[in-house]
C-alpha cells in the first residue's frame, strides 16, 4: 500500500511526541507500505513566528476572518510574501526533526520542504491555491526505500517563492499529495479519535462516527468541527481520496471519510450500527451568530439585492436568510451573521436607503443555531417533523428554519441551545449505547 | 554603488536590533546605493535548533572540531542532510523579518532563502563548498528597486537540497555574493568596531587597524581572531573583494581588508599612522596549545612521515614543528597541538614503532604561543631580533620559534604569555597613543 500520514501540530508538539510519530512511521514502513508523511509545525511555533512579525510591523489588531494573520494599512504583497517565507519555516523544522528521528530508529527518511515537494501554487501569499503537483522527487525517494517527510502548509509559486495554504493548510497538503500520488489512504493523525456525532463536551453520549461522506464532513466542518480544514475535504471529494481521521496516540480505527456509496457499505460492516438506523451523522451547535431583522421593507426587486450586496462588499458573510410572505407588497427579512460582524452589519445597513426608505432594524445576539447533518436528510419532511416534535416537547420555540439536501438548521433562544442539541442527538439515534 | 552588508547574529539578536538594521538598510538605499544584505540567524537560534536535533538522536558529545555539530556513530549523510534542512531555517526567519521591517519603514525589500539565492554548492552537508552563483534573481530584484535580503550560511545542491557552509558561513555567503555581483564593498557589520592589533581585554592599549591585507587577516583569523571566518577571507582574497569590518551600532569606519598594495595607500591617507611606522598589524596570544617532544628518535627518512601521518589520520592537527639538529643520526622532534587533542595524540604516538622503536614522549600543557603578524615581517631577521631582545629584557625564555612570510610565533611558559604579548605590542609600535 501507499499510505499518506499527516501529523498535526499537537502530534509533533515536542521531541517526545516526535519520537512517537517516528515509531509509528517506522512501524508503518516495516509493515511493507510506501509511506509519505506530511507534518505541521510544532504546536505554538506558527504563532511564535507570526507574533514576531506582528510585533515588528506594529500593525492593527488581527483580522478575525484570517485568524492571527495580520491585516491593516501596512499590509502589502511584499509583506505577505515575507510572512510566508517566515511562517513556512515552522513546518521545515518539524519535518527535518521527524526525518532525523526516523533515522535514529533505524528507518530511512528524507524531509522535503516547499521548494522540493513539487507543489506549485499561485502567487496568492498566505492563502495560495495549488495549481500543480509534480511527484517525481517523492516517487524517486520512495523507490530508494525512504519515508518521505513533507513540510505541510506550503508550496512554491512558479518563481520559486514560498507560499502557504492558509491556516490548517497541512490538511490540504496531505490530501493533495495523496491525490497526486494515488495513495490508498490519507490518514489524518490527530489528538482526537475521529469525527464525533457532536461536541462530547456538551453531549457526553456523543459517539464516534465510523464512516461519513465527503458532503456530510463538509457540512460539519462548515458548522465548526475543527478536525479537518474544509478545503481539504472539498479536495478529497474532488479526487476521491479516502481520508481516515484517527488518533496519533493509539492504533484504533477512527472515522473514514469516503464517497457516499461506500459509507453505507462501511457502516453495514459494523454490527453495532444497523444500516437503517442511520439517517443523520451529526448535530452541531453554534452560539456565535446573531440575528438581524429588517422590519417592513418594500417587497420589490432590487431591495434584497442592495442589502446583501452592501453586506458582501463590507466583508460580512450572511448565513441563514428567511423572508416572510409578503403583505401589501411589504415584507420582513431576517438573516444571521457572525456575532463578530454584527456591528459592521448594523453600520452598513443604517447607511442604506433601499427604495428610498431608511431601514428599520431589529437585532438579537441571544440566539443559538442547531444543525442536523446527514445523507438521510433527503427525506426532508420526515426529519423536519421529527425535529419540530422533539423541540415542541421541550417547549423550545423555533425562530428560524433552513433546509438543504444535507442539513437542517434551526435557530432558538440561546438559553435552549444545549438542551435542543441533546434532545436532537437522542432523537436521531446518535447516542452511544449506555454501558 | 552596489553595497553588500552582512549582519551577524548579535546584530539581529532581537526585534529591536532588527529594526535598527532595517533603519541602516533604508538609509543606505536612500543614499542611492543598490543594496544586498546577508543575515545570520538570530543569536541563539542556531544553537536552539541544533540542540533539538542533538536531543532527538541521543548521540555522543559534540565534536570540538566542528563546534556543536553532532558527531558519533549515528551520523550519516541522511542525518547531515536533515541537519542542514533544519538549521538553515534560522537564517530564513531573520531574513524574512528584516525584509518586513524594511517594508515597515517605507523601504522595499525581498528576502531570498537558500533555494532562491542561486547559490549552488556541492553535496557535502554541514560544510558545503560553493560551486556556482547565478545572480539573475538578485539582479532583477535590485532592478525593481528592492533591497535584497539573503539568508546567509546556506545554498542548495544541484538537486535542490539545502546545504550549509559550516559555522560562520554567513561571512562566506556575503563575500561570495559580493564577488559574484561585483559589489563595490562587502561590509561585515558586527558588534565590534573592527579588527584590533590584539585582544583589548589583555592589552588595553590595543588599537583598531584601519587597513589590513587579506594575508594578514588570514593569519590573524587562524590565530583565533573571531571577527571573520577564515574561509571568507580566502574567498575575498581570491576574488579581490573589498571587505569592510565595522560596527553595526554606529556609522564610524572600521577595518578595510583589501589587497596588499592598497593597504599602504589607505594607511598613508591617515595622518595618525605614518607609513614607515607600520611593519606589524597585530599580535595574538593562544593558550590552548600543548607541546609534545619526541625524545631521541632515529633521524632516518620515514620516521617523521610515519609520526605525522598517524596524527593526521587520527584527526590531530599539528601546528608548529621544530626538529633539532641531528647528533649521531638521532634527534628530538618538538611540535604543538591543540590542548584538546593532546590525549588522542599521546594515544596515537604510544602505539607507533617508527624504525622499530618505541617513542619516548614529553608533553607540556603549560605553554603560550605569541604570534606577530604583518606584511613587514618580510624582513625576518630584524623583526626576530627585536622580539628576542624584548623578551630577553623581560627575562622570558623562548622555547620554540617559527617564522613565515607573514608571521613569527614564539612559544613561552604559560605564565609569561600576557607579559610577552603586551611587551611585543608596545615594541612593534601598536599601542594606541596615550590620552
């Protein structure tokens, strides 16, 4: 087999953890596999490097949307280019250390950094897109019997300048290399056991999911599951890469993320999860959204376009949108935005005169959004009916609803968020069997 | 002018120092110069990285000859390759930070790491030799009006693997780039003012030397002056690069290291140093050597070859060698080695039977070597006579003497080392004028 293993920052957090990764690499190679490894920077290293850059240029506070990457007036392409040259060193360090540790344990390994990987990207520094992978060097190292340890998160543009793929980019590096090499599996080794039906800190009976389709994982990732970078899942789907999210601390199986047709087969293989019981893969709670209602606006073409156009131009992403039925050519429009964006949204909207009128706004931060994700949601009516019944039994009022092929979301008052999450988790058969 | 500036580790030790370097770079560029900069790793960073590598592979203690680079059974080409991939990140970090700081101060800069520099080396990891410099990228960045900040100490081999040039290699990077680009001057910016006539901690009246020939600097560097890597001086001599060793903390002139014919001219320009007074550029004291005498060995061909051949094979470098006149076809041979090598030298020699006889050894650690360096030493007899007169006046017995075009060294008892240094410094007119 050709195996790709990706070790995240917590898996290479210190020298002891690096030694443990090396043991696992040597065992995987000795079992007869060709092994390509992708590593993140040692935990904390990326922030240390970015911290130096930020302290140096004395710029404005970090832009939430791009994580700790800097923003502000002083930003420029030149600055972003240097940031990438700087930050990419973190993965080079951990790759070289892991290769040494494998050598120390009697294995043979070689580390490859951005310019050696053959991963070409565009020139969008700090969030580059992969344009091409030339796998020649990796293949020749594999043929010579080496474990190939690749620095994640980075590539080079056509000119040889280092680019990075954005936060969590090592997942994308891993999946992209797995696709280019035709790896049999892309293992994402992390500090959790796999993907869970929901956050176990809120729902103690949350259960590890054995198999999940790409689309379900995409939805869960967009709802805040941090186990995989969204972009890497989209990449895996596009190229049909079998992704195995599993623990770096033990050998037990985790969650396979595979094409939908394989999900049912994998689930069927496991006696504990009878096929027909599974409609829903997970439920998620988000508390960081806020609700905005535009009260009594003219229901004419162009108004809604002006509103959402202005929000988009201001960098405010809108999540759920709900428009009530029109009465007398007037209507209410309700939508949700990230709570962090509420202030800018309000500023933008109070400056608008769609149809010549000022807008009347009502905002509410005290909301929670609960989403139910699953391939089974194709039978919408049944799922929605079940969800509403459960929430009504708990006396929870539903403020907003939205539906898609793979997801149903409801907005409730913030104080009922956890209750609703637990009730829906139970109702859709996701609870782990009691012991 | 095309100026090359090299900033050492203490000049980029922290963000404040990096800002100060950036100010100097911007001022140099704004004065109308094209500027190429070479930086070392931030002070302590190289040792931090090597420390991790050493802790990881649990090898034997460091090999003194190669500084903190590892040695021992576990070493291999693969390991050395990874060490270079690892350690070279230190200079990448400081180069990117300096480029950012220049940008923050309104300048334009680009950092170039090993694979972007166009510096090709052989594949001797950890101590690679430069084979070629392709300056195309640097020139095009200069044409676009940027300060080019190069990561020192590193290049790539033909395959694109990162190589490093050995401890202090950033000096060599700087001189090599200055040679390839035809820079008007290669400024080595450091935490001292220039090259001194001797160690000012021992001789308070030591004086900064305004100009010095490559050969004198080579001799002083081999005697322990740490201001420049020996190899970089040899490189500068070969390509006629004008090197200016000066402080990174102020704008005052330092020491120009230039061809011999220019030295006299530069010295003549300075009223304080009349031409005829200068025969000697510096004196140096070394206390880390030991003396070995082979007593009463057969004076036949082959004996001396066997002795020094065996020492060379064991990695022991011999410094001064003195063979007494032969009596009855027997002689004494005395030589010096680094004190750290004395034990291995003794072990090697006691195992030899040159001419079928065991060797009788006498060793002495309590020695000091004082060397006088200068172009003026071409008139040997006069200099030697002066030196012996001075030492005799101090009642210091001379144990060994050696002479070359540029250097005369004497070995005395350790307890007279500093006295002899001070007396010779005065006798050769090196003392700074009293104030």
